[in-house]
């Protein structure tokens, strides 16, 4: 694509980025707007423009993984009429120049090879999925704020850490789709509802709260994702990491 330029976003780009996000991923505008309100605390974004007209975007959030600072690539999209013409690849190569270490959770199986070509990002983490049926119990469950969740998560001394604004957006996303952040004793979990299933993005500690949490939220069952040395591909990264990387709170 001729006359293509990649630059850091400005506030003037937000209407374009919000609309492109909605068209590409179908997320509610209120969530996308909230994401961009929090973005300055979470990281940055880059815009691809052709002849001065914006045609694509890539968001890069800050994270610490296994003691190393890295960028988490999120919500990459280009306008339909320019797909396959190099704008997305140019965005990724620019992100690679700006961040020495990058990781991402590809939205589909086929994108792992694309990120490998653009970023040199290999499949460094895998996960398994477990189904847990709803069941009434006397387990006490409390809703958590993002700050409370982040504080309890830090007690587990995991190999990943994120800015507080990351947790805030995660909580608002989960709550918008009928879920949230919860605790029971020393266990914490976050997730959202999708087609009657409670998608557990992360559960630390015993999973005893999940059956009762399903019942309270009106889900028939829960799907729990857990980092594991085998299973489905999960995180792709441009630098070596443990296969059991605990990054289940990725913004998918």
C-alpha cells in the first residue's frame, strides 16, 4: 500500500478508532469508549493512515510477564476495503520496533501464523478448558472492586502483573456481560456470561465457588480456562516464556 504511515494515536483519532472497533468486533460502544478513557493508564495505540486518512489501528497495553516488561497487543483492526494490502502487517512491524517484547492472544486459530510472520510471535502458552455444572451451595460469594481483585491476585505471586486500569476495564467488561469479579474465602474468579455459559477467565485458589456462582448468575454451567503445559494454543509472544504462563486474565 502506497503512502502508508504508522503513528501514535491522538484524541482526534478516537471517533475513528471507536467506530472501527465496533465494526470489527461488535463490542458495545460504551465499553469501547471506556477502554479509550482508560488507555492512557494502560498503554498506547497506533494508527495506520493512507494519504492522511486513517485505515487501521493497534492497541498495545503494558504488562509485566515473568519479571519482564512487555506490550500486550489488543484489538488490531483495519478497514474492510484495505484488508490484505499490508496495513495490518505494517502496524505489527511498527509495534515490534516500539516494544522489544510483545505478546498477544490471537482471536482465532488462524491468526497464530499471521502473528508469527509479523511479530515472530510463537505459541508460548497453552490452556485447557473444564466444564463445571451449576449447583446450589452455602458458599459465601462477594463482589470485588478492581482494586480488591488486583490486591488479592498479587498475593498469589503470579508470573504476570498489569496496571490497575487493566483490571478496571476487565471488571467493567465482565459486568456488562452479566459477570464480574468475585471472591470466596481466599479464592478469586472473574468471568462473564455468553449464551448461558459462565466463561471463567481466571480462577485462583479452590474452584468451590464456581457452581454456586453459576447458579446466582443464571448460568447452566461454567467453562474454566486454566494454563497448562498441553492443550489449546493460548498466548503468542515474541520472546521465550513458560508454557504454563498464568495470563488467563487476558482481555478476550
